[in-house]
C-alpha cells in the first residue's frame, strides 16, 4: 500500500456499522463528537445528546470525571473503561495529561489492577489462553479480535512487577504495556493484542477467592509448562508470523530459557531482560557522561541477581567490551549481590548465568567476617570504589544511609538507581539519596517519584522505565517494513536494543542542563521515540536483519512518521453495501 494511502486512511475512514453498533465499538466510537452529517449518515440522531463537541471538549469532561475518582484503583478502572468505550478519547486524555496518567494506567497503579483483576473485570480485552485448552491454541489465536496484529504482549502472570504471582490477573500488564505502545510508539491500537497464558497460580489468596477468573489450579511447571509455551510459540508462528512477540513478567526461572529458545525463531524479545537492560544502559551512559568519566572507569554493583539484573549486566558487559576491554576485564567491573550475598566462585548455588558474574574467590575471600558466612552489600560498598549502584532486588530500603554516604565519600557523582517496582519495594527514596549525597547523586528509579528539593535546587527524578524503549523498538521494527503487512525485520537483536539505548542516552536532558532529569521528560517521549525507532530500524537494516529499503535517511524517517497512529477522529464515510 502506498504511503499516501496510509496517510489518507488516517483522515477518512470507511465504516460499515450504524447506530448502537457504532457507538458500542471503542475503536470507532466518537461519542458526542460525531458530526451532524455523520449522525445523519450512520443513524445516530436521537442516540446522542444534541450538542456536537470537539475532542478537546470531550477531554475536559473525561479529565474532570477522572479527577473526581476517590482513589488510584477507581482512577485505573475509569481509564480502562474509557479505553473500552472510546479509544481515541482515551489516548488523547493520556497524551494531554501524560505525567498524571502514566502511573495510573501503568506502574505503579497497574499492580493494584492486577491484584484486583477478578473484581474489577468488566469487558473482554485480549486473549486468555488457558492450560485446559492447550490442544486448541491455534484456534484460540485465530479468534484475535482485530484482523491484523503488529504486537503481542504476553505474560503468564507469575512475576507481576514486584508483587509476584497474580495468575490470570497478570493480563493487566499486557493491556497496560500495549496502551503504552500506542501512546508513545504510535502503534495502531487495533493492531495490538494482549495475551495471558493461564497456567494456574500458586497464589493462595487468588485460589481461595470465589471470584477468581482464572484456572483454579496450582501452576504447571517442568516439561508440561515447556510444552505449553512451545505450543503457544508455534501457534504464533503459524497464525501471526510477522507479529512482534514481547514476553512480560515471567519468573526468572522461565524468562531467560524462553528467550534463549525462541529469540532466533521469530520476532521476539523479553522486556524485563532486554527492555530493562536497554533503558538502564541508556541511563548509565547518560550518567557517566554527566559525571565526566568513562565506562571503563566504573565499578558497578547490582543488588539482586535475577532476570532483570542479568539483562542489564549483559548489556553493560557488551558495552565494556565494545570499549576495548577483554571479556575477563569487563566481568571484573561488575559485582552482584543476591540473597546469598556477593556472587563469587566459592558459591555452589549459582546458576550458569550467575556464575559468569562470580568474582574470583581469591579476590574477595578476605572480606568474609567471622560472624557471617556471606559477603553482604555493605561489605562490597566498603571494600571497593563503587561508582554505580543498581537495585533490582525488590527489597525496600536496602540502600541504607551508611552505604550511600560511604559511596559518596569516594565518588564525586555516585550513580544510584533503585529500580525495583512497585514504589513500596524501592531500595531507597530519591529524597534520601540526594540528601545523603548533598545533591551529588545521579538518581533514576523504577517507580515514579516527585521532584526533590535539595540545596536550593529542585531535581526531577527520572523513572528508568522500559517505556522509553519498547514502544520505540516496536515502531522501528514496524517501520522496517515497506508496507504495513509486508516482511520487515526478521528478528529483534541485542544490537537493535543497544542502538535504542545509545540513542536514548544522547537525548538525556541533563547533558545540556545539570538541573534537568537524566532521561527525557514524558512530554518529550513520543518525539524521542521517533529518534529511537530510527536508530533501531537503521541498525536492523545495517546488520542485515531487515531489508535494506532506504537509500537515504529521509525515506526511513517518513515511513516511521507515516506508521504512527495519533489519537484524532477521522471523518467517517459509509461503506456502500
Ligand atoms: P527476580 O525475582 O528474578 O530477582 C530478584 C533478585 O533479588 C534475586 O537475585 C534475589 O536473590 C534478590 N533478592 C531478593 N531478596 C533479597 C535480599 N533480601 N537480599 C539480597 N538479594 C535479594 O526479579 P527481577 O525480574 O530481576 O525483578 C527485580 C525487581 O526489579 C522487581 O521489583 C521488578 O519490579 C524490578 N524491575 C524493574 C524494572 C524497571 O524498568 N525499573 C524492569 C524489570 C524489573
């Protein structure tokens, strides 16, 4: 389809529904914004109040209704209902009030939405693929509600944010993530598909809840789980072969094996591993530039050695190697601490992946205190010159004042990222970090925090959230296709994710203004997404993952812009039957 046609379809649209069928279709409904002519053509007269409103006027009312809701859960429910009623208005409200809306539609409030999923359930959205129906997965997938799908986000609900197993309630996460694909990446909402793989739950509260909507069974695991996942992936390859498949909030034990098994088979990535890694790398690269140092001068400590930490460490190791360090030298800059203390070669409880980051026992043996049989975070911070401290542990307040002061004693601009979600799992509050370091720390968090006043300055706190990466990666992959339904990038590579990270780092506002945040403000995020998408698609073309379509950058850029959906009402034309 030529580009002009795509643009034209964004401004006028042929519609075959009439009357209540049109008003009940969230993708088409304009509510009070249907014009007189449309009301006439589509038999809407009498079904709507007589006043015709603009989208701006509708936004005012929607925001007023949102503001009247008494608590976060009610605000979340309101937005989900708006999404199920009028998608254009939903996305327009999200865009206009992005700072206020993002935490409600996504983290941290979506955690509540997942916990309460079975109680706040109203209308179907996405697909439930339940283990008892494992023999009909292709048929379930073929029931996807819209004809074309560019992006699937799938979860099995086992490790939702920092709140653990939510069973089928985990569907709130793919729904939220896909809303962000549209909001930020401009992916057409009708081309997204949230999926929950309902493999049971080990959450006793859910199993006991009479209203629980999922399969009331303990989680399947082992070969049964693997076979189920495999059947799902094969069905995606068969039914939706050109679709991006994003894995979200799987337990650490499953996340990496699934990624490794399928990353070379289809267009897939794991957001908790690769998305987190890319955004953290971007924030680190930005922080290092602001601190006026180089990557090879850093000693990086991870608190938590789970799926997310492993992903960040892998990209960091890659970046260190790209700076000329050997693999061994790169490893020596990375320290990891988990429940069993510092990862070192004397430990027998490490996974093969964790062993890669085990410090040689000979290097750390002397650090063991007689009263302890592990080397804790505090010891590590006292023994080495830590320049970067990253929390991906889910352990609230684990970055203590003595630890942070010790770090700040040795480093002019300590880079400290408490990344655990939701808010009450954060390893430290930004206000404390900045107070303990006299405002010198470069801070990014997992959950949103208000700006911090310190020493007469107000310092905005960046949320180091994958949202900076995945919608833009999706946009870049989609734009790597010559036409909407043709073949583009065949895989999502680490090279593409790292290209996204480097581009995001270049857009750090703090590079120009020391009082600005480390990562772009949300109001800028849609604009920055275009630049990141450009970097991703260029990398895909240069590395041969996508067809080389563009003789100049202008053609790629115009395809990216043309791929973006914006929340505006097209004019409807009747389909002549
Ligand atoms: P995980 O369960 O795979 O790993 C958690 C790690 O923390 C494990 O290594 C565990 O041993 C360690 N840990 C737990 N309790 C500890 C303790 N008391 N002392 C020392 N270590 C301890 O979880 P995953 O997927 O790595 O996620 C961790 C956190 O990161 C979650 O809160 C999640 O919400 C957050 N996260 C944040 C992202 C962001 O963009 N900001 C993205 C992905 C995850």
